[in-house]
């Protein structure tokens, strides 16, 4: 039994419904119902304007509250922007130029045996230590090395003053430029 390509295509074609007047009427009714439902669900222009105004007002209130809180000092200043922070130029291990900021940070881990008075005294001593520290005494420009040496010397200075070495440490923040930035 030999079939032609046309016979094969005709046999494989999907069924196509004849476009009878009843079919056309049902299709029109479906389209009309869908359009009416879409119109009912769509917001009117005034409703859209009201929603946009409400969202804008809420966003403005949130931004205004945040700005007011920051201006009033309710939002804490990051430690690297506080007056006791010290910024120095340095180099990263691969040799990129960096700006490194050091600052004393209280150690406030639960179970730490240091009293608040002891922590405050150690913090004051650490602030003074960093303000008077001679960074040229460290022969390396690597911020990792400077950080380790700085922490070790702070610990020794606190020990010499009889203050707790578990009350404060030096925090480091670095901002290194990549080779593409230079």
C-alpha cells in the first residue's frame, strides 16, 4: 500500500473544527465574557492614582523616618567612622594600594569575665594607644602584618597597665583598590 506525501500529511494534520455559525457565536461569547471580566478586574485611573499616591506616601514616610533617626543620632555610627578610628595607607598582600582603618572595639561576648568598668578603662587605654601609636615602627606595609602587630602591642600595653586583655581588641577595615582601579 503506497501512500503519497499528501496523504500522509492529511492523516497527520490535527482536526480543524469547521467554523459554523454556532461555533462563531460561542467564540464571540467567550471573548466578550473575558473582556468584561478583565475590565472589572482592572483598576480605574482614579484607583491607580490613589494606590500610587499611597505607596509614594508610605515610601516618603519610611525614608523621612530613617533620615530623622540618623540626624537625631538614633542610628549608631559605624565604628570605622567614629573619632577614635585611625586611617592609614597600606598595601595588601598582592601589592594593591589600600586605605586601612583601625579602631579599638570592646569585646562584648556573653560569659566574658570583664566588668563594664574594666571594659571602659581598657577601651580608653586602647583609644589613647592607637592615637599615639607610631605606625612607622612597623617595618611592613602589609595591612595583615600591621593588624597582627597592632593587636599584639595593644595586648601588651593593656597588660602593662594592669587592664584586662579580654576587654578590647583592634578592628580593621580595609578599602583596597584593584589593579584596574589604579
